[in-house]
C-alpha cells in the first residue's frame, strides 16, 4: 500500500513539473485588445538570458507566459455553450489592422444582369431533366445524352419552300448553332472588356437577319475603310455623313501627333534655323509710305517759312538756316530777336 501511494505522489509531482501554473507574474501589466486577440508586453528583456545559448528558451517561455495571460483575460469574459463548445463574445476591437491589399471594387453588371435588375427578373433554378412528349422520356438539359435525344427527335427535317432542295438542312442547322455559340462568346468577351474599361474594335454585322441601323452603319464604315484609300473614292449615299474614327478600325493607322526625334542632327539643325531667323530679323519698312511722309513734312516746312516771311514784310533777313520748323516756345516772334536787331541799328 505504501508503494502505491509513493508512486502516485511521484507521478503527480512529475505532472506538476511538466505543466506550468496559469498564474504569471509581471512587473508591468500587459496591454490587451481582446477584440483582435492582441497583448502588448512593455516589460524590458532580461539581459542575462539574451546570450546565444539561452536566447531561444527565454523567448519561448516569454511567449508562453504572455499567451497564458491573454487566455486568462478571455476567460473573464461572458461565455455561452453552442453545440458542446464554449464560446466567448469578444468586445469591439480597439486597434485598426491595415489591409495588405486595397478593398476589391464591386464587379460591374452585364447588360442582361442590369436589364434583369431593372425589370425585377429573378433567376430560377432549373431542373436537370425535362420531359419530352415526343420521345416519352426524361431528357437532360445538356450533355451527350441531350445530343443523342435531339438526333432521335429530329431524324428528318422539312425543306422550306424557298430553299434549295439540294441544300443540306442538317449542316445548315449545325452552322446556325455554331454561329449562335460564337455570338454568345463575343458578347461575353465584350462584357469582360466593358467591365475593365478596354476599348473593343468595331466589327461588321454579327447577325444579318436582326441587324440594327447602328450595326449596319458600322458595317458600311468598316467596309469602306478596308480599302487602300480608306474609303476616299467610295460612293456615298445622298444623306450619308462622314465616318469618324477611321484610325481606330484600320490596322497601322494612328491619330497621334508625330513629333521629331529628341536627339540627333535634326534637332540641332532646327535650333540653328530658329536662331538665324531671330538674329537676322529686321524691321520691315514701307518705302512708298516713308517717301510720302518726307514729302509732306517738306511741304509743311516750306509753307511755314513763307508764312513767317510775309509776317515780317520781307525786310528781315533772319531765316531758319536749317529749313526746319521752329519748335514751340523758341520761335522768332515779336519782342524777340527782331526787337534786338532794331536796337542794333
């Protein structure tokens, strides 16, 4: 009996040494953000445990103690049992964690999705099988069994009255179906390009039987621009307008302005030509207008001189030697040089 008791005590002591206590003592309390399960330890590291041989064990024990303190804080929150599991209701987060990538933009709707949304059309889940009255059996909506059922159902086709009797109606039906598939694929690619703001080159009429006026106009523009002259010499309808955007639908054409190269002899030559034009620039002179102006000024000077001579009575010999009109305030008037000449006499 004593042996059994001693074994139990030894086992309990070994388990106590194996599992550490949930009580952890810190010099400074940790800062918690339970909404994001975050714990911040502001205590300093112990330098004696930072040696290379003790560093790994020290950080493992430190992480274990901090995790234990965080779990202790979680157990203090109100708990509830949900399907044999204990749940803790976390408080709102205090720390805002940044995103590594930006928030994704909402996916743009296709034409059909936008139309269904405007009209209130809701998508209904279809059954995988449908009952065929002619074959009297269930047929899948898609798959190879559907194709086999179509062959059994349409083993003979009626030839229309206006059609060629030698035309293969089965091949015509297969061609129409492949064209319909190609049209749907083209529309799908257009929706993808529209959602990513990618310009799609214009094409001709996809369905000649149900073509709109806009599609017909586009087809005419593409057909005319496919010539070597870009439709310059093509005949036009009476009220047809000039097609715009020919550069967008013709290969190799470009609307961008072509600029000369940045470096090289061409730039040097152009700069020298600009410099010569600036340095050699002289004011333009109208010779006829200059001569007429000089003649007019000469006539005015002569008329002024004659007027002065008449006022003097012809006795005075004082005359403007330069033949110019005297300036204002400096002319030979009464009380000036004439009076001085009389005194000298």
